[in-house]
């Protein structure tokens, strides 16, 4: 595992090509089944109501949502009212390998990027605990990922995330600012109509 210290923060790991093509195809099939059950929704920014360019869904006991009232985790889909589908075993296993000190993940956010979608610089801090890392898996088109320090103004570094790559934000990098500048069209054949999926596994509630 490559630990990449950024701004002197340890705990950012980058595992290029962690999932090979066949594993990516299997995972994609699971995600399709989840999205058939829990359709992608378009979140909006709290207060302004401005829509995100990314569409989202979740699996796990809790899902991350954003609407006019704020960001939060909730056990049900905001439109169907149904519980989120289960986190696939392959992702549970990834979590046990890379976050062995933490109990099982409680949420897996599914982000879908169509052409032109991006994600502004942010911290993942809606969880009640920052003890566990956040683990991400990328599928489909390559994206430019930017990551900095714990202050928004800290210098950033960017690198490309390809289909099958895994990123871990743990330790001192758990609260590092990060975002997606752009998705590079036509860089993967995994998704028939192009685009990118990013999965982030999280622990939401405290543990000891
Ligand atoms: C993305 N990723 O790759 C957005 N968060 O589309 C994230 O926001 C992220 O990659 C926490 C940990 C790893 C990540
Ligand atoms: Fe994030």
C-alpha cells in the first residue's frame, strides 16, 4: 500500500488497480442491482437548493443525503422511503482488509458522474466518528482527484483515479480537503455510456 504524505499528513493511501477488470465488472453488476432498487437521486445544496452535478444513491444501514435542510445520514432513500440495499460482500471485504481496526462500514455512498460532473473541494465530516478511514473505489472513466490538507487553503496535489483504483483517507488525512476537478471522457470502456462511479465506504457511528 502506498502511503502518500500530503502537507505532512500521513494516512492517505492510494492503491492503483486494486480491482482488475473482472472484479470491476462484478462490482458494477452489484451497483446496477442496488441502483435498480434505490434509484439515483439528484441532491441539492443546503440553503441555496443548487443541484449537485453528481447523482447519488447509497447502500448500507445508513445513506448520506443532502437537501435544502442540510447534509445527514439516514436509513431510508429520500424519494422511495425504503431502506437502502445491503453493502455488497466484496466491499465489506475491502473494508475488513483496509480498516481492520474499525467495525463494519455503515454507509456506502454511490456517486455517479456524467459528462461534465465534478465535486468541489470538501471534507467528509458528517460522520459522528473520524476514527475509521473513508475508503473509495472508482469505476469507469478516469478522474482528476485533488487532495490538500486539513485547511481549505492548504496546497493541494492532484492525481488521476482510474477504474479499479482505491483511495483511503485515514489517520491524519481523514479530514483532508479533496475533490474531483474533472472526469476524462472516453478513458474507460467499463460503463457502456461512459461516465464514472465512485463508491465511498464509511463508518458513521462511534465505536471503541
Ligand atoms: C470521488 N471522492 O472520487 C469523490 N471521499 O468521486 C471522495 O469524495 C472521497 O475519494 C473520501 C475518501 C475518498 C474519496
Ligand atoms: Fe469525500
